[in-house]
């Protein structure tokens, strides 16, 4: 990691400002992030839903897509971590890296740490530092304890954004319903989605959630990377070294 090659100003920031830095990085490198994200997640989304439809267990597809989010998070983290300290990788480079980069750390993130509310901060530690297990546990503690509240709040806020965006997209359908039929249509839609919904309705709901998650998740990863960079700047005095 060459600090002299940093493309951002590494200086002590508040946790909130650090997260805003991560969000700005995502906006700056949006094309490099969302293109490989779509190329990886969309075929897998279609495959999982097709398999779940075939066995009449559509809920399994939704669970699998949620459970595999740490795998998908490697995409924005790979792009941003390279963009901060060098050249932004191409789509082909990002896709090629997913075959081998970060798999060692995925065991924990897909098993005992899957429901951790500090995933946004622990993922950069595990994927970017490459230390042994004992060293990584200590690094997660040192880097994360001081911003545990902000890290958990980040997770909850991003989850609420996904829910709000999903509900907003579902509500858009109601805009095309004439006013006099709106109440009846809303009751019918609610019944369709909650009382023994057909597979096509579940697939449509999964698609809405995938779009909402795809819109928010890179920002979640970017904010976590911003926290990580700021914690290392504070602890290791990167600004003084530069």
C-alpha cells in the first residue's frame, strides 16, 4: 500500500465525514462498480430464482441472495481499494479478481459473522490486510471498537434504505391505477403478495429487492471503507507519514 499514491486526502476525520468520503468514492467510480456488479449478480439472481421456482421454494432464492451479499461486496471493495491507491480497475480486471480475491476471508463472513452489524468495517480488514486469523481478530477489535456505534447505525440505515426503496418501487405500480379503483387494487395487491403468492409474484418481489439492494449495497461498502481508512489514518498517522 503506497500512501504517496493515494488519490484522496488522508487526514483525521470524524466517523460521519469518513463515511461521506466513502460515499463520494462510490459516486466517482460508479461505472467501474455497477457494471461488474450487474454482470455477477444478475445471472446468479436469475439462476437461483429459476432453480427455486423449479422446486416450488421461491423463498430459498431470496435467502440465498441475501446470504451471499458478502461475496458480492468484494466487487465494490476491490474497485474502491484500488482506486484510492492507484488506478481504477477495468470491468474485466474486477471480474477476473473475483475468482481468487478474498475467498479465504469469506468462510467467516458467510458463516459465524454473517449477521454481524459491523460487516462494513470488518470486510476491509479481512480482505485488504491478509493477516493470520489471530492478527485479524485483533485488528477488527482495534479498528472497530471506537466506531462500533457508527458502524452498526450504518448497517441499520442502509437496511432501511433498501426497505424504503423496495416499497417505493412497489408503490409505483399504483400510479397507473385509476383513482376510483385504487383502494380495491391495493387490497388485491396486498393479498396477492401475502396470501399464497404465485411464483411469478414472488419473482417480481425478489427482482424489486435485488434492484434496491444493488442500488444501496455499494454505498454501504464504500462507507465502511471510508471508516476503515479513517481509523488507520488516526491510529497509524498516515497523514504525518505522507
